[in-house]
C-alpha cells in the first residue's frame, strides 16, 4: 500500500464521495489487501470489468498520481463541487 493511501481514500469517503477501486488484479486479492490495510471503499471493479463511470480518475491518464500528499489536493479541487450525482 502506498504511503498515505488509507488516510486519503478514507478522507474522500468521509467527505461523502464514493470510492471505486479499479484494478487489473484478482478481486479476492484486492479485497484482502484493502481490508488488511483498513481502506474503506464502496465498490471494486477487478480484472475483466469495464472502467467505472466517475467524476475523477486518479491514475496515469486524468490526475497523474505522484504521491497522495501531492495528488489528494488535486482530487479534492476537481470534485469539490460534485455531489455524487450519477452513482
């Protein structure tokens, strides 16, 4: 788990945003890893799933992930006026 991931992801959920983990790994491994790290999430889209609909993607195509300390403020700025309207 990347340093700051638990705090950043859990903070997003505390702010009322839905967190969907999208990964090419196996579902059971993702669940076990997140649960062991006490990372809260709303849904997991695992290997074989389509990329979920979202207001913001934190990856290498939307908000370039560097560290949570640098990326979280960008995420919060992008979704600040969103109201989880579609999902």
